[in-house]
C-alpha cells in the first residue's frame, strides 16, 4: 500500500510502503521519530543528534549544512527527513534527486507544530505507539501555561536576546517568538524570526523583562553594551532563557515553555 503525505513545503511525499530506513538530518527530527514510537526505523543521524541516548550509537552522516551524501546513500534509506527554516522546494527536490530517495521537510514555526510533526512521523512509519502520550503532554503544557496566565492577568513586554553583538533577537514569526506568545509575554519585536535590531530601537520599546542565555554558572549572561541602560536591566529584571531545550523544537520543550511562563509572570 502506497503511503502519501504532504510535508511543510506543500510537497507530496509518496512511498511504496511505510518507511523503515529513515535518516534524520536534524536533532529535532530524531526526537520526533522517537516520540512517535518509531525510533527503530532510524538508520542514520547527524553529528548533533544526542537524544535519546540510544541514537548516539547510530551512524553519523554529517549535518544538514554539510551532509555526507556518500554515507547517506550507503545506508540505503527509504526516506530522509529534514528540519529547516530556510530550505526551498527547489532545494528539497534537488536533494531528493541527488540522494535518490524522498526528502520530507519540516518547518518548526510554532509549539503546536511539534505535535503535528510527531503525528507525521507516525503516519509515515505506521508506528504510533508514542503519539497519544506526546499529545497528552502537549495538552498538559497548554493547560498549565493557561493556569499561570490566569493567575497573573498581565502580559509583560519581553525581549529575548539571541546575541548582543551584533544584536539579534527573537521575533514574532519564528518558533521562539511563538513560545513567548504562548507563555503569555508580549514580544516587543514586531517583525521577523531572528531579526538584527539596533540598541536604540530596543531602548524605545522599553521591555519589562530581558531574556538572555545562561553563563557557565547558570546565571544570566551579563549584558556588556548599551542594553545595560534599559529600565529592565537597571531594575535587575534579566532572566535566563529556560533550559529544557527551548531552542530545539521537540516534546522536551514543554518543560521550558512552562518555566518561561513562570518567569514572565513573576518578572514584571
């Protein structure tokens, strides 16, 4: 029985049967496949795939930006799965032709896409043993965040700093922007996924909370430039971007979303 599924680029992926030899070209893809219950279908991963522990013994095929086509072909996959916010339809088709196998592309632009992608991996492998548990965890996360927001009744203005020099931040159009909104924050940045902005523009937007990465001691990475003059910085309302792999759009993000909601609603 042929399997037909449409990827996030709108491309129809057709397989003669359920996928049984999958190569993942992103850590998030690897986790989605395992969360669906289909981990045994993986035959190769990237050098960055480190979770769950079982995948660390699988053959490595480089990474998405520098894959080893020879290694991929040698593993005889029946499907390659990619997660990328920049790949085009033409690039995906070119990759598929070069490898001689279908390429399924995921775009992670929202928290809810996690459940969708786990469902897709279940559909394409015919293995769905983990899907009910995954969807339950997503529903629990949404319910917990809603309770936190209900108690707070505020929507603090948030700035999430990705890098300070040059200044890149989380915009509303990307995955992290969606996480900020889901957690009950008001992103002060209004366009883009990870736009570069000026400190002067940020000063005018006056965030209530600044989110930054953690240093080696688990404390907020210290601001060293003009952002130190922000009201939130002067009033010590700088918080660490939560752990729980918030930057990797997988089911494990759930814990980070809940923590971010708590940070946002206690930080105003």
